[in-house]
């Protein structure tokens, strides 16, 4: 009869000892909207392994994939409040909260994957990462997110005029809404997890994303026309809650940064392979892929630049990005 409380008390003491001991382990929860196996999910797992090695097992990471912790916008708020420790998200999901990061959501700001890497791997990338502290997260590294193009259930898009009247899902970011409007379409902001049923039920005609998302979220099943206008290359970013960050020693903060930077090479390798694999997968499913003359699409984006790049500091940032080689 007395055994049960005694056992419970012993367990409590054991837990307390574990928590106060120098070998205490902290498992950080990290969110991702993508399914297990997706390049970003695997990269954050790899980051966790590197971190664990560097901290002799004091820190490790558990990745909650497939939006188990919620849709991106909600998980950002939870990360800001310290409810979720870490997050791998698209910069697009931050909307226009961080002006320096918003420039990466300007259509056609990046000319190629090389240009994207040259910008983000250098001082401009560091400047953009540092800007996230204003919104209570610490950004550790950028991952690849490829080029985003429009897809829909109706017809191939060859010119911006083909988008007239089409309802296109976008991320919940004003700049995405203005972009679709400038192309002549009707933007419908909605969470990623609602896109499949949105297209299936005809609430929207289509959306825009890279090949791996188009493939793994099943969108190719319901929207078979994929038009390669490649209007955006939005970086993925790995962030940690500022509340969690401020509780780390400067030495551990340096190890977190190191592990994050080291995980980038792995993500890029996985990403490059996944783009090829996903393109083949959607083609096998019957996706109709067309190329477009990009110039009219580029020209149509002037109002978006005029609206979002008014501040002289941002004009300078955009000019420096454009002047970067690649
Ligand atoms: C993907 C990105 C996700 C999510 C999604 C979306 O490319 O990796 O993080 O932002 O796009 O469109 O919502």
C-alpha cells in the first residue's frame, strides 16, 4: 500500500537530479510544415546531430514535421513566445515583419541559384539574418527553397494576361498578394495545409511553389498545369526563439551557429536531388510543364518594387543584391 507513493517520490528525486546535473539533456522542439524526408526536415535533423556532437549530448533536436505543431504563421508566433524552441520556415511566412528579409520576397530579385547563394553566403546574408532579432527570433542559417512557379487546374500560363481572373493561393504575406495582383490574378492568402482541398473543391484555381512542394503536398494531383515563370526564390530559414537563445551561454550560442552553418551544405545537396526527383514524380503523374518568356513577368513587377522599396536603406540593400555576381 505504501509502495506506490514511495516509488513516485523516488522518481521525482531522480528527475530533479537529472535536471540539475551538469549532464542534463535539453531536447529542443523544432517545427516544419513539410513531411518526414523532405530536405528541410532532414537538414534540421542533421543540425541536431551536429549540435549534439558539439555539446557532448547536452542539446539535441526533435523535428516535428508535417505541421504537427501547426501552420507556419501560428508556429512563428509560438516560437516568438518561446512555446516552440526552433522553427524551419519560409521567409515568406514572416510576411513583411522584417523589412530586410522582405526584400528576398521581391519577385525576380535573385537571378539564379548561384546569385541566391552568393548573396546569402556573404555579408548581405548576415545582415538579413541579424535583422530577425527585432521580431524575437534568432536566425541561424538559410536553406535552399528553389524557384517558385505558378500552377493551376485550368490551363498553362504563358503570359501574365493568362492569369486574369484566376484565384491563386499565396502565403499570408502582403507582398505575395500584391505580386499576384500585379500579374493580374486574384490572390487568396491561406495556410499551406489548406491548398490541396482548396484546389480540389475549386475555392482556388491554383497556387505557386517549387517542384518539391508541388510534389510532396500532392498539389500536382489536383493542379496539373505548372508554368515555369520562376517568379520567386524565397530562402528557407532556421530560427530559434530569442527566449531560448538568451538562456544559452555565449559558448553554446557559438556552437548552435556553427552547427546550423554546417548543416547548410547537407540541405543544398538534398535539395538539388529532390528538385530532380520531384520534377520526375510530377511528370509521371501527368503534370503539364511549360516554359514562358519571363520578360513580361519581370516587367509586370515594377509596382511591387515601387511599393516595397521606398526606404533609402532598403533601396541600397536591393542595389547591393542586384550588384552581387551570379
Ligand atoms: C514551401 C516552403 C514552406 C511553406 C510553403 C508555402 O516552399 O518550404 O515552408 O512556406 O512553401 O507556400 O506555404
